[in-house]
């Protein structure tokens, strides 16, 4: 009986460890919901998570959607965009996406994340981070 319990405990531990997502492994530090700006429709959830290696990443959820625009990028802000935080082009207009943050950006210092059109210097969407 004792051998069975040890094997059972080992299997449960292995399965629970393997089934953890990267977001669960590092933990979400903030999250929000996008709202459109500048006559654009931007919707969906976003999370800022620890990546498990001392850094952070931005995770756009499966429900993320942008109606389209030239040159969309991601950036942070605190009651307005901080253009020095523009860090990556948006690779897709819809769906789940993950972007590693450069070490120079500390997302805990910001209360917003933007989808920003660098070409026309306007916001396409913003999510308040909680």
C-alpha cells in the first residue's frame, strides 16, 4: 500500500508540473481588456506575466483582435503613452500571441498597454492594467 501511495504521489506531481502553462509558472503581474482608439476596433484580453527567467512577457489572449492599421506596435504608458517603451511590432491582428519584454522595460511601473500606430503616431487601442 505504501509503494502505491508513493507512485501515485509521484504521478500526480509529474502531471501537475507538466500541465502548468508558462503564465502559471511565472504568474501574472497585471491584466486588462483592450478598448479601441482613433476610430479603430481593438478588443480582447492582455496579461503581463513573469517569464520564469527573471523577465516579463506580454500575452495577448485568444480573443485579441485589431481591425487593421499600418505599423501596429506594442508599448506601455502611465496615463498616456511613453514612446520610449515601444518594443515590438504586432505580428498578427488576431489571436493568442506572446512577446518578450526587453530588460529595459519594467511593466510594473505602468498602468496601461497600447497598440500604437507608429506610422501615424496614434493609439489603436489601450488596456488599463490592474
